[in-house]
C-alpha cells in the first residue's frame, strides 16, 4: 500500500485529494513539523530537503523496488501516470496541464506561502514583506481569474493542475482574501472542484479544522517550534564542524 508522509497544509492536501480522486489505497503517516520529526534520519532518507509530503509506493508500475517521490508536482505527475488519470495524453492538453501545474509550484505556493508566513508566523512585524507577498498573491489571482474566465478548468478539463491549485485557494481566507467577493471566476471553479467526492474526502484527511482559523490571526510559536518549522536546523552541526 502507498504510504503518504504528510501534514495538514495545502501541499499535503494536494496529494491526499489526488489519491482519493484516482482511488488508490494509501496509508497516512502524520509528520509533526513543530516537534522536528522531519529531521529524523528515517525521514531525511526519504526527502533530504526535509519537507512534506512524501510518497512511498512499494508496488510501482514497471519497477521491482519501491519508489519514493517528494515535491508535490512530481508526486501528482507520478500518481497520474500510475493511474492513467488526470494528466491528458494529447499534447496540447498535456502541456496546458503541466504549465499550470508549474505555475502553482513556482509561484502560487511559494509566494502565497510567504504571505502566510509574514502575516501569521513572523515573530516581528515586517510591513514591507507583508505588502510585497500580498501584492504578489493578488497578482497571481488576477492571472487565475483571467484564465478561469475563459475556461471551465485550468487545462480546459479537470486535471492535476486544478488539484494543485485548489488547496491554496482554500487557504486564502486565512490572509483575508475572499474569492466570492473579489474573484468570481475563481470562486465558480473553486466551488465546482470542492463538490467533487474525491476532493471532499481528500481535503480533510488531516485536521481540516485548521482552515477555520480567523483571518490574519498571528500564531505565536516558541523558539524550538519556530526553528523546526522555519529555521536552519538541518545539517547545521555538519557545517559547523567543517
């Protein structure tokens, strides 16, 4: 059975949604980032970048040994190819899918993630950083609004690109951005995707209550938890010794 090492974040929920959509059996292994479980040798053997989620498939198609995949874009492509679903084979649709998947991986996730960090977790007020990343989040939303104003789904049909973006749209309310008030095309798409049975099952595999946090609420972390989540602990001792 597939093992999913994961956390209750938009990136974690991308993969649980995908697994539910393609109906592959899987086991959830929760990683406690605040306690630093992502730095354990066993986890680093799966992902040397100490990030979640990570997928381990003991029965991959066309291989004798288990396959481990980290980075959610790669995981979504892997599961699409394993299942033969949600990644079109026709070239135009396939590369539409992959380009919107890469847009999420390179822009939506990293930069919206920074907005969340400086609004909700940063230990000191940093107005420039908050404004910078909120503005970039809004710019990306205008890109998505334009696209979804001309197509039902990002690649015209429902694909892994929609699965990649949907959990990040779900988290916008935490930074006081509301789709129904500002982005009607995204809101239409968001509601349609959210009604899919696979999305309904996969979105709350771990602690869906996290999405009920009031907008712009600052979440204080103690020094150890902050270092585990955002610091430079990994390999620090190794480089100090050099």
